[in-house]
C-alpha cells in the first residue's frame, strides 16, 4: 500500500467509514492514481451516494494529494452513470421482481425496479412506499436478495441504489426511541 | 438476547450462529442490525410486525402487543436459534418472552417490564437505594388535587411525566401547583393521542438542576462494559426537555463519571436486568456542594434514533455488532482506555406543529468543518408535532473534531445554517 493510499484509508476510517456502515453499506479504496481515488461501495450504497460530495470534501481536506474522489459499485460504472440497458440478467431479474415481488410490495404502495446489471451484480431501486421505509433493508436482505439468488444462480450480489432520504411517502417511518 | 457460550442450539449442526432478530416496523435500527449480522456471518431469522413475506428467508409476522401469542408463533416457526435480539424498544418484551420459552439466557420479562415503566423504575430504585430525584406516583383515577399534593411533596420546580413514553414525550416541568395540574392534564391528552392505557399513572418528581449525560453500556456478569458516555450540554431547563446536543467522550471529571457508571450499573441490576444493552440517563446534582449522579431513566436497549452513528469502535465495528456479539456470549472488545476521537450528534427538534415543507440550507450545514453527516429523518409533506406531544426528531447532524468543544461548535454552526419550513 502506498503512503497516499494509506493516508486515504486512514481518512476513510476516521471520518467516513462509520457513517457509511451505519447506512447499511461498506466502502474501501479500490484504486488510486494521478490523485484520483476510486472508492468501492458495497451493501446498500444507495444510502451513501447522496453523500458523495461530502465524502470527497472530507478526503480532499484530509489528504491534500487527492484531487478527485469517485464512488463505484462492484461490477458497475461510477455512481450516477446511466443504467445499463437490457442484459439477460437484468431482464431475468425484472421478470422475477414483477411476478414474485412487486405484487406483494404493492400492498405497501411500493415498487421495485432494476436499475442495471453487470458482472453478476444487480442494481435495484425502491420506489413509492418502499423508498425511505424503515423496513426497506429487511425487505431487501431477507426477501428480495435470497429470492433472486434462488431464481438467478448467476447473480453475484444485489445492490440497492435507492436514495432513501428523498422518499416522500414511506410506508413505515422510523420513530425516535 | 443472550445465549452464553459457544455451543450450538440442540438439533443444529455446527454452522454460523443463528440469531432471531425482532424488528419493529418503525425503527431506525433495522439496517444497522442487518449489516452487522452480515458482517459477522450470522444466520438471521427476522420477526417483524411490518415486513412483507416475500418468500426469501423466514420473516415471521409478530405483534409486540400480544407477546404470548407471538412468542408461541415464533417458537413454532423459527427453528432453533442461539440468541434472541430486539432491534428496538417495541420488541423488548417479546424478545424476553421468546427467549424464556426457548430456554435461552436473557433478561427476564419482569425486568424488561420494569425498565419500560418509569413508575416501576422509581419504586425499584427507591427500594435498592439508587440515587434519584424524589418522586410521587399519582394513580390515573386520583382527583387533580393529588397532582397538586404530589408536586408540593416533591417541591418546586417539579417534573410531571408519563410513565410509558420515551424520547422526552409526555414530560413537562411545573413551577407551581397550578402548572403541575395543567401539565398533568396536557400529558393525559398526549397519552390519549398515543393510545396508552387510561389506567396509566403519572409520575411527579423533583426537578434536578445540573449537567445531564447518557451512558450506553453492555451489561454482563453484573457489570457494565461502557460503550459510550455522551454529555448533553444544551439540555433545556424546561418546560419541555428536547434532547438536542450529544457529545462524546464526556468532559466531566473522571471521578464523577466513575460514580455515574456505578449508579447506572446499580440501577440496571435493581430492575432485574442481567444482560444486553443499557441506555441510562442521569443528571449530576451538585446542590449539596458535591456532585451526586442521580438516575433519571434507564432503558434496556441501545441509544435511540441514529445517535449510535456518532460512535467509533475498534476495528471499525458498529454498535450493533457489539450487541449481537454480546447476545451470542462472544467477547466484546474493550472500548478504551484511549479516548475516542471526539464526536457528537445534534438531534433536530420539531419547532412547531404543522406540515414539514422543507429543510433548507443542508449543503451549507454539511460544509461546516467537522460535520460528517446530516440526515433528515421525516419526509417532506408529513405532519409533525413538537414536544411534549410528538416523539420524533426532524433529523440528525453528525460531527467529529479534535476536541469536544470543537464538535459542539461545529454542530451548533451547522444547526444555525438550517432553515426548517413548517406550514
């Protein structure tokens, strides 16, 4: 590990990783060249992407040699890039969601769409009552992910790219305790 | 919660530990526990009063208001598990009931009920000699004169509290007898709106001036393993008691902190708690010329809301990992002795009733040096209520800095850059 990579890793651990983990995701340094650091976000990065500019500001402030920060998901392009069109895996996932998941989540005013797929990783976006719902992570990790794994053996992983914080009609909203 | 030791449940092959996680529908904590379980490689069974059955892994429908029936259903459907964990307050009693039926080590149901009722807490602590404010319990059927008598007995100012609510909901300070009676009437309205029992008594207790703090810990072997102590430097003097600013580590003198931890441990044991997370709130009463930690409240759970995001643990662990490890009887890593980097959270209170239209200035607030996160927790368009009626906060601001004072300054500066629009 280079000194610069070590500095970025330390800055991540100090100021970024805890809040990323708490949002249901994980982050690591995937690449660093020419002052541009690429961070790989796994888990539920949809909760993290809205923080991209803040994460970049924190790392650039902590490590002066860094000029830019990119967030990527495994097997996908940079965060915010257009969803890939088509693809067997994406289409197969879409069929499973539409036949086995969406009829059920409709009971909670929700809908799940495929945002893209690449290298076995499927990206989904939750909408309606699912966006911002306090049980969205339970729905994904206990319901959607194992169902897709059972139906689609080629699936390597499932990524939630939903910006849950901007959901305006979550079926369940959390309460402070 | 706990299955001490490392052996597996009867009838199970050696594999990843299997944990039953009870998740209430309206919690901030689901994602944290699911991520923690994934990082620990646990086999998770979820029980919830809100999750949809999608045919993936077992999600058992439960009703926390009917713990006996739900416990029977869980025992019939979950299969053997190594530990039962409640993700948040509404599932605490059910988790204890399930663990009792399964023969797993856990807090007794009675202890969890004690911790969930502020009048039971006061009585237990009085019997055990735990330092706390003077108090009177006024039954629901008592005439209003009893509130006046109780307030005069504890002295003014006093605090009138609902015994079953949390998050500072249903708590009002009163400075004279008429204000105490008015506070009781108002709190009865809050209880009605929250659909609580009409038979619930009210607590009238002495108002303690002095610094307030919260202690979060894991209880094991009769002792507290402290995970965080938060100072609450801006806790108001009333009439309502919004929790806003929390900064850790505490800047109180070490002997005072040690005494506070001892008091919290004594209070937990007096309630009958034997394990799992504990969140204690205390005030340091220094009216007698020496600091005396006094118990305000204690809950058998982690710190609420998103506040745990402000915490840092060795190896990048999150609080939920420590809770699950503790539940499985696994060793919990030592948190000290070196102080953690100062961090904190500002909980944004609801300033007035209405419909939330916008929270403006978020980019400016997030740009304040030291700010590490800002989350608005209530969707735009939802109706909001301030204390003492409401039980939700608009959002959370997080900060880290070189000193606790810098953390506090960063949080307050960020707060000042936000403009909450409620109509």
